[in-house]
């Protein structure tokens, strides 16, 4: 059976590998030059490893990702990096039960109360009742005003902005449930992991069209070689070609016909390329909300977080960044020409002023906050680069299980599988891989 997959992120790649094992003819279309989706990497000339445009790691219980890496013989590095928070302009280690109990900004009753709530959520296996409760209401009621206003309210506001009050407790549960102290990372970076997957799929005769943007999906009656007519899926696409002057032009439009299609794009992009979708289905997808990602990456000669912190959550509602992630406090700087790599991350709506700024403009906005952490960081800047994605973080509101779209779409033999369907879990490459394997099983049952 001829199956097309639109998008070479980890959902598309894992689905392609699983289906190719069952001897299906797989074709993957990807508008970017490389595979990986939001975990796509790039590599500076003096680096030995690639780096993700948007920070990524695996928890040690991310079984789907780790199992797939082992299957394709991709080596995994596991370490226990330091996780901290910044509250009232002070950095505190915050990655163990002991750290919670010794946190100096709360009294002992409040710390015990908070630790008990986090423990109950972590060991609770039942997520379904939690999706009826808002996270802000539960956290404030159970942890008390002091802990909530100091730690959890700022983090929710920084991550979700105007949607913070709408987030379901189920989302918060998933974040606590899955977190592990030790973290894993594919040797060489996620780009190398993705490229190894591409190689495995090509060994099974899978085809890839990179730099290729799909512009339309449509159900059609297509005449076969012997004059028979059958219901097929038409895909129209354009392939970008680099010219000698550095400009890109679109090549002649191409058309393909398939028996089944998996769309792994964000839902709003699916709506743009599928004009036959009925209006009620379109409204359902349009009602799903999400935020884009904004990452400013600093390359420094000296460490930014000098205490060795890898992940710094910002507990300040007025801070311009949500998190500071020093990648080389997790993976050794020797793989990056001894540079210190720092992510300054945000999730933001696409109409936010930051999303329209250049790297220079954004660094000027961030600078006063960054100087409070490291007064002299600018003296060691080698370079910096800005990456933007229109969709990265779904808004998980109450009763999201009733809002989540099914895998089968109103278009015959067209399936939707994207990060808005990994619920009750949150975004991440592990769940993207799990989703790809799940949609491959569904399609195999229907073949």
C-alpha cells in the first residue's frame, strides 16, 4: 500500500519506520531541509555535535524514545543535571524532596504541605478525574497562597500567559508524574538521531522529499493503469531549490497519488491544505488553542549559570523569559568547541511583540534580567541566534479528552496525528514517537 506522511518530525519518522517494516511503500514530505520537527538541530562548523533549535532532552522513563534509539543503535547519554528555580532574584536548587524541605522562602508547614501535594500527584495513576479541575484552583487551595504565589503562579503565567487560568490540573499532573532526576540525550544530538531514523527508513525503500511543502490534500477518483477508477488521495507540493545567488525558487509543481495519508502538521496547517474538510470539523480544530515557541540561543566563552544549573525555571511574573537552559551544564562543552550554550526560552502567541523582534532587539529586552543573574555575561558572547516556531505548546484546558480530535479525519483514508493528540501527556519527542507508532498500528489494522 502506498502511504504518504506529511512532516518528518518524530511522529512522522516513527510512523514511517513502523509502516515500512510491514512492507508498505512510504513517502515522507518535509518542508525543511532536515528531519526532526521541533527537535530539529543545526551544527556550527567547529562543533562535533549538533544542537537543537528548541531545547530537548528525555526523561529516563521515556520508554518509547529510548527503545527506538536502542533499536537503531543510537547511543544514549544519561546524567543527573542540576535543576533550579529563581525566586526573588535568588537561585535555589529545586530537584529533590530534600530541596523542597530546605527551601528558605517558605515555613516548614507550607513546605510539608507542598511536598505532600506533589507526592500525591506523582504517585496518583488516575488522570481522568483531574481533567475536570483547573490547576490554578487546585494548587492555590492545596498548597496555600504563599507557595502558590511565590512558585507556581509565576511559572504558569510565564508559560501560558493569558491561558494560565484555563489550564487543567491533568496537565500539571503529567508534568509531575513523568519527571525524573536523571535525564537522557542522544549522542550527537537529536538531528543525528533523526538522520539515523531516515537512514533506517530508506533501507526499507522509504522515500523522502525534503525542502518540499505540501500545498493540498484532496480525495479524488484516480484512474489506474488498466483504466479502472479508485478513490485515492491527491497530494500537490512544491520543492524549493537553492540557486547559486543564495535565493530560493519554487520548482514545477508535483502531484502524487496515495492510498493513505498521515498528516503530522499542527492542526491549523492541516486546515490550510485540506479544502474538502467540512465546516463542523474545521470549527473543532480551530477551537484548539496553542502557543508558539521563541528561543534565543547564546554562545558564550564562559558559563552563564556559574553554579552548574542546567534548567532554571523563572518564578517571576514580570520576567521576560520563561526558562534559562544551559545546555552545556548537561552535555559536555567539549562537543561544542568548548563553548557554553544557553537557551532563553518562551512560549508565546504569534501576535506577541517578541515574536516580531530580531535577535538583537530581543537581547536588548532580555538584558536587564540576564544581568541580574550574570552581570558580565555580554563580555563572553561569541554569537547568538533566534529561532521561532508558530506552534509548539497545546493549551490543555478542562475536559480536553472531549476536545481532542480523533485520528481519522472526514477525508477518506487521511489521518491526523500531531502533538495535540498525545494527551494526557504533554509535548515531547517521546510522546511524538509513541503517537507515530500508535497511528501506524491503526493504519495497519485497516489495510
